[in-house]
């Protein structure tokens, strides 16, 4: 079946005619006559471009003047990783799930993915003047609390919802994750050995040896999880405006315990000393927000999921660093994530959960 408008994988192939078709499909009666584009973001598995529109004479009505379009990564390695399911998951999140959730997301104007999941196009609301968090610099206490409370808007609406398992494009088995982590742990350690502290190396090796126990011992409670809920994937309001926080990059969407997202946010978004200062307040904010959405979680239950979820840090760090194309900024980011998540695991004695 031919998909209209056509799926475009190269931003250079976007024409005014194609964009006009997209915008008219979204209900905007306009004709776009010219486009100016600029690269935005630092995505590892995909590539984003902002498009500025020039309209034919007349009132563009409710049409935005700019959009952000997401394409497959130009890196063959990253593109292959996205084709394993990430591209499909992100498109289907925006087209099938986002409207039923309370978490703040970019509005989706158009989304399409090929049958084999190798190419996709997403046309999204331009969130400017909101600005992305900086994984390397770290988050403020306010940013972490904003993100933790907004996270409840993802988890609460589908909490323990069995119909999630009817979505065959969402991976909930964990079997592939076990095989992958067991395979890549020694590769990750060897690649970054000279940059890892002894503590971090030891924690990651222990996780790699016991990842099956981690997957098998997860909480019975489940929900939609973002999977990569960290600063680079969060847009924050600036002095010029914008939503307080908006979550982007849904390629790692899955089904699991909500504690994975919460622990991953706190364990990776700040230096360890800063995380220890705001950890309790952020967890309490999440619990309160879940209650406001109608999910009554005890502090003890949340902390149990949080402690178990600390291993989302090494899980995504190793998955991301090995699966996507290697860059200098990517290496700096993955090393920061590795050191911070290992410290979080040690702080909460979480290795005891998987090593016996």
C-alpha cells in the first residue's frame, strides 16, 4: 500500500509541495511556497531538522510557521539500530498512544513508518523557545522535580493495563535484552576501560553477568515506560516561554515497571552529590503526582521499584553506546551516565537484588 504523503528519509528531499500535503492532511488549508531548514538537537539514533515556512499570499490561518521533522540517522550503524523497532515505536507512540496520556509531548502533525521499519518520517510541533536539558552539565533541582512529576502523566493512565500487551509493536519480553547485554558488556568494558573507575567497571560487569536475574525479578506492577527518560530527551521552558517540561524521543518505549524511568532520570541527570540532595524530594513529587492521577502508590512500593530500576542506567548506557555510531559527545555522555548510574546503584545497595 502506498503511504501518502510519501515517507522521506533525507531532509534534502523535503519539498514545499510535500510539506503542503502534510499540513493540509493535518487540517491547515495553506500552500507552502518555500522552506528553510536547520539541524537541531544531538540525537544518537535519528536526525532532526527545523523547517521554516513561506506561505502563498493570504492568511496561513492556524498553521504554524515552523515544524521539526524527524528522520532516520545518517549513520548506517545508528540507522540499523533504529530499524530494530525504535523507529516504529516512536511513530506509533505519537500516532496511537500520545493523545490518551497526560505527560507533556510535542504535537504530532504527521507520522509514517515503512512496513520493514527501516525508514520513517515524523512531523512534530516546534517546541521552541523551550530548550533541551544538557546531560553533561546536569540538571537543576527544579528541572528534576518537574520531570519526575510530569512522568506520572505517562505511567498513571496505563498503570497495570493488560491491553498494553495487545500492542504487538511494543517489546515486553526482555529476552532480546538479556542476550544483548550479555553480549555487549565485555565489548563496552574493553572500549571504555581506560575511562571507567574501578567501581563503575565492577558494577557494570556484575550487571552484565546477572541481567537475566534483573529482568526476571521486576515488579508485578507494569505500565508504559519511556526507557530513556533523561535530560537530553527533555525540553524545558526558557525565559521566552514554552511548556515547563516536554518529553521527546520515544524510540525506547516499552512495558515495564515505572521505577525504571524514575530511577534512570535521577541516576543520570545530575552529578551524584547533587542527586543525593534532591533524590527524596523528586521521588516524593512523583508519588504525589501519581496519586493526583488516581494511582495510590506507597512510598515503600515506589522505593522498591526505584531501587530495582537503578539498573536501567547501565542497561541503556551499554545498549546505546554500542548500538549507535560513536561520536566524541556521545562518548562523553555515556561516560557521565555510567559513572552516575553506578554510584546510584552502590548508594542503594542494589547489587544485592541481582547477585544474591
